């Protein structure tokens, strides 16, 4: 058991196996692929098991897609139950992999 006190933010909590397990149960992870042929204009919606309309979603480029992700201005712009919608400033000429973490 580890007690954590953050005097800057004004809170304390106990960290142990039970709290770690609880926090881990609230997180789901996925690697999504945005295929070249999936872009319609500057948008694409893909299946994302774990996404809901209201949960917290963190999206980042997978290491192998970092350059194209940034160069093409890819970003997640919307979420719904089971899907994420991405937009881009220019259409990528290769599939883009993204890492996603969902928190409920």
C-alpha cells in the first residue's frame, strides 16, 4: 500500500492493488487503422470497440504512422457508441495507425 499526498492539488489517496485493478478496469486500449480508401473528402469514421458518446478518449499516432499523421493533419473530431471520426487537412497516401485509450 502506498499513500500519495499532492499538496499542490490538495488531495491524497491510497494506492494499492485494489485501486490499481479498479483503474485498469476503467481503461480499454486499441490500435485502429485508417485505410487510404476510407477517406471521404477529409473525414473517415472507423469502428472503435470501447468508444462511447461520452467516455474520455485519448488518441495518438502509432510510432510507424507518426510522420504521416502529423503531415496530413489527422485528428479525432468526434466519438459515438462504437465509432471514432477522424479528419485530415490532406488525404494520407498510406494507411494511418492510431493508438487509442478509452476511459469510462
